[in-house]
C-alpha cells in the first residue's frame, strides 16, 4: 500500500442527486441494462501509460508531474505498480492495460529488458491475485525509444525489425501469462515522413509479414485472446499505414488475416482521420472486425491527439449504440486511453478524471440501450430500405446483368421519386434519450 492516495475514499455509486465529490452518479456496476450488468457491458480498463508513466509534457514544454515512482529502477517500477493497483481498487475498475515500457525500466540490453519485464509480470500476477483486477490487453511500445524513429516492423534496418519482433514475443508471453483477453498492435511510427526516402511496397510487405508472425505465434502458444490493430491516421508521422478502419481492413485482406485480427478503435484517432467515432465503430462491425475501444476525446480546436477524458454524453451514446448493435463486447472493453491536463497535478485529479469519464460512459450506454429498446430508429432505418426486400430487387442485386436491368427499366417506364431521409426527425429522436 502506498501513501499517494491517502485521504481519498473509494468511489461508490450514490445516485444522480448526490452532491458528494468522490462518487458515481450514473455508474452503478450492478445495474442491469438489456439483461446484463453495467460493469459487464462497459468492461472498463485503465491505461497504465497515461495514468502512471506520462510526466505531463507536451510538444512545447516538459514534465509538470512529480510522482514518487518516476525513476529507472525496479524499486520505482514496483512502487508504480503498488499505486496503480490501489487506484484500480479505489475506482472499482475490473481491468487495466499496459505497454512493456510502461511497467519496467529500460535496460542496457534486450536481455535486461526481458529480465525486468519478467520480474514485473510476476509482481503483477501477485497483485492481480490479491485484488481480482484483470488484464484487458497488453502491447509493446515500439515507438518511444530512438531506435524506432523510422518505424518498427516497417523500419529500413532489419536489426530494428528483429528487435521489434523479439519485443512483441516478450509482450505476448507476458499478456498470455497474466490471462490477458487481447493483444494490441499499435504502430506508433509505422508510417513515413517523406516519400523521398520511403519504399512503400517494401514497408507494407514487412508490416504484413510481422502481423502474420504475430498470428502464428498466438496459435503456437495457445493464446485464446483476440489480436487487435489500433488504427491511427497521423501524428507523429506524416501518414501512417493503419490510417483508419477501412485501411486496416484492406491491409488484412491483402495478407489473408481478416479472420484472425480485429480492431481497437480510439475516439481521438477516428476524429484525426476525419471520421466520427460511431462511423468507425459501425464500419468495423459491418466488416466483422470490431473488437475493442480506447475511450477519450480530442480538443476540436487543437487539431491533434490530446487524449482528454470523455465528457459528451450525446457523442458517447451514439458510439455505444453501435457497440450494442454489434452485440456488445466479447473480449474487448472500454479502455480509458486518456490523460490529465498537464496543470492537473493532484492525486485526486487522477481519480476524478476517471470517475467522471465512467459516469459519462454509463449515461451514454444507458441512453443507447434505451434507443435500442424503443426501436423507432431501427424501424425507420428498415423502412427506408424496405423496397430492397422485394423478390424483384433481390434478384436484380444477386443475378441480373446490366442488359437485363436496362430492358426492364425501358419497358416499365420507371420513374423513381425521391423520398425524404428524415435526418432532422432522427436527430430529434436521439435527443429524446441523451
């Protein structure tokens, strides 16, 4: 037990009218929605990197946070874990997520990194057994160290490819040992800064071969979790190869991995790609590759990935509507890939940032569930496409060639009449629930 959160009580459900500070007003983990407990719907996880490893810097300024676990020794790493698991308990969050570099100090060699990670995995295992906290997913940090400045799998140097492959293997082993339910590949620098020194064909092939090796190793070790790719369009590199859900799906199809890998979709990344969060979720579900989400938000004025805690119930409701329509999470969940503002220095800020976000997500999911139960939105959607259910329309789509369709249209003097899309009415309908 650390002293970092001394004086901060465990956050409990107190109802929407509570005036207390350290309470949930909308997130009651035992509340049943659509036949399932809220905790089991939302499957909340805390991101180790933003909450415990990030020092509070930004592109224009350095560290603002002073944490007692900041340091490069194993003692610092164990203290960080003590604080992390205490926070998981204070919030009642069932899961966490981590990169290898978040939890162990950087060694002088790969072998030292491996030893440090192995030691922390054993330490985590004890903490998880004591607390009941589980691992939603693990991943490898293949972007922070200078060796990855030109990418990991896509690097022009095969030695970096080898280091990256070995690191992924270590992190998959760690995730498997800790009972992780997913393994995420986040290509933080898998992209290019200029085409003047880039071979796109070679780098794409390297990325595909790396992913195939990951899938092969998953089956070799008997890992039953899901392999996830997290799309991101830009920042830090000019153009990243996993730009959005559609790009990732095309990549998976090219290498025959569309039945092996799904996506972990982040709200902030969707916005950077010029999409809405719900668009990316709906597209992933329609393509059969929806897996998990990173929940956060961007500052719409800044134009870059600010990773703030979510605070818009209408946005979150539309996102969870797509999640629920897709059948809800299986191995995935809601990971808060969100961080404090660099002026939010106090321990209580870390607790309240997550607690408020959990309330927003609970309100959003309950609104989404109410929209589904009401059924009007889906009924109006089905009505809009109802003519496609006729035998003639089905035959036209499935088997008629252009000449056959042309002859029928010419003979019938077909004159289509536009029908209203009723967008404003549908928006008003959503607003009844949020």
